[in-house]
C-alpha cells in the first residue's frame, strides 16, 4: 500500500527545522542540503506511486523521498546496499536528504528493500526525472550565458549584438548538441569458451545431484566423470600459452561432457519432476541448453561469432559489444547512446544488443526540439554519424554537422577556415568523452554491479542522473562565486575576478 504525501508534508524541510537530539543545526551550505532542493520529488512521487496496487491492505510503503534518495546516495558514494543504510544511520545530512524530520540512530529501512527501490522506479522513470533536471539546468545555463555577454555600449559590443540579432532572424536554431555512444561493462569475468563450458558442466552436475537425491538407495546414480573432466580442464587452463589446436580439442571434450550430462538429466526428468529444482537451477538449465547449441555450432564452423551469443550463464542478457578501443577491443555490457547539452547528459537509448549509433541521430535531434522548442545550431559527432541521410536532415533544418563536407576538398582560405572549425569542434566534442570518463571512474559506469537486466538499466540511468545533479551543484557554486566577486566598472560594464 502506498500513501500519497499531502501538499504540506511534501514541502521541503529546511535544514534549520531538522531535529538534532545532540544540539546544533545543519549547515545550509552542505552539498546534501543543496542537493535535496534540486530533485523533483513531487514528480517522482507521481510515477513511483503507480508501481503499487490500489489497496489499503498490507504494510505502508516507503516514500519516494526515502527510495530515490537512498539510490542517489548509493550511486554518488559507490556503496553496497548494506553500507548505504549504515551510512544513512551515521550521517544526519543523509537522513535529511531522504526526508526524515529528525535524527534517528536506527535504520529507516532494511537493506533488502534497495532491490525493490530499483525495480519500482525503473529506467523510464529515472530517465524522465533526469531529463527534467538536465533540460531545466541547460536552459538556465543558456540564459546566464546570454546575461554574461557584454551589453551594447561600445563599438565591439554593438557589432556582436547586431550579429546576434541578424543570426537569430535568419536561423531560429540555438545551442550545440554533442552525441556519442559508449559501453557500460558489467561485473563479469572475461568469458572464454572453455571456461563457460566448464562452468556449465559443473552446474549440470549439481542439477543431476538434486534430481537423483530422492532416488538414493533405490536406483544407481548415473556416472558423470566429473573428476576426469575437471582434470582435463585444468590441464589446459593452467597452461600459460595454449595453442589454438589444444584449446579446440579441450572445448570438444567439455562439449561431450555437457552433452552427456544433458542426456542424463532428460532421463532423470522422465522419473522425477523438474519442480525439485529451485528457480536458479531451472534458469541455469535453460541457459546451458542454448549455450551448448551455440558452442556446438561455433566448433563445427570453426568460428567465434554467432547471433545472440551467451557470454555469461548467470547473466545471459549480456552481449559482446565491439568498440575497437585500444584498451579493450570488445566489452561486455549494455551499449548506451547519450546526448549532452551545456554539460548535462541525457540518456537517449540503451540496449544489450549492439546497434549502429549513427541511425539514432535524427531521433536525438527530434527529441532535442521537443525538449527545447528548436533544433540545435550545430551537432558535434564522430564519423559514424555522418551518413548521407543524417547530412540531408541536418541540411534541411539548417543544422551544422561537424566534420568535412562531401565532395572535392576546397583550397585556399576556405580550407584553412574548415581546418580551424574542425579543430574547434574536436576540442568541444571532447567534453562528452570526458563525461563518459567521469562516469566510469567516479560513478560506477565502468562496472555495473547489478545482476538483472532491468536493474542494470536502472543503475545506468541513475548514474547519469547523479552526474547531472553534481554538475548542477558545481554550476550553482560558480554562479555564486561570480556574484560574490563581480566588480562594477564605469560605463555599465561588469567583470568577474574569480
């Protein structure tokens, strides 16, 4: 049962009103106190309440302030579920952030509820919340940039104003859009065919033990040759540099053991129901059957590629994403397409299957117009986005797409100008690469620790939300510093001495 918070209770509690039993007051300038004012709690509550049934039975559900606040704390500090609850108990600022009215020395909820928070909020709700924060902050940044531009009063400022007016009359497009894609790797061991088959064989042996348990003393247990199979696997796995021929022969042997175990399970199922297996064992059995089919086909074809290839038995939704990077040519996780405006990132698409990010550009441009009311002036993207279809769309809507134009290269001063613009575009496009680096080094985007596909997608959306909130805090600090250190000069001119 979920109970809506009344309008009065939904008002943000001031830090001065937060009760501290040991005396004192919370600092209004604390980052968590300021962060609480940036999250659209009321909008999130309307989405969060829809995940509950319309019933007055059962225990009262945890509020959206506690659920979303705890998830933001976890991703911002990169904590486990248990450590997140422990940090909330020990820190009064974190308790204020999740909406408690006063300090308490006992956990506000059990750590196991963190999984339910991720499932109930979901990727779509977090994307909408993130979009609200990013669009509002981007618009505020654009308005402040216009205000910081010198007013008409000098000759140079008059020229800039006239040029800006003429540009706005000719073209209504505004802003610069950065687009790119990356992979969010999951926390799995690097998959090899031999290791996968060995893991599959061991799991099948456990399933055989479970199915044969009621028949102990009544029927002879089938032979699985598990010790012999283990020795054959270790004989190759421990070699520093095993040849391709040796590895191929070892894969063939492990496939034979897996096929034998699957045949034994089919015979046992004729006498014992599959209900003896728990949910995880039954799921693993279905995954291993598909894994065996794929590995058999690849062995016969002498290939390492197959459609929807399974690289993890525990996470069968994970796919290999070929990125061609110097550090890792192939990454294993979800592919994420992101757009960025004025330093704020918006999740456009994420998929566990590899996709060509170039086909998403028109969709991203239409989404930009829906958010801001106009198309961008320029789109900074790498070469994969510069298809003929995308170029034609950008030309139709007066959008400048970064990169060289099609056709014969120009010469002279025009060529020099194009090179200068290309260098400037490449320099500005580095911002989105830096955003990916920030997310992977600081916010966990480089290793997704969630296990399920849905919760992993929720974590990715949540990490972008946390990055935008942190960016918003930095922008507020910079604007405050500009106001504090601004100097008024004669002639209605203001400069900042920060």
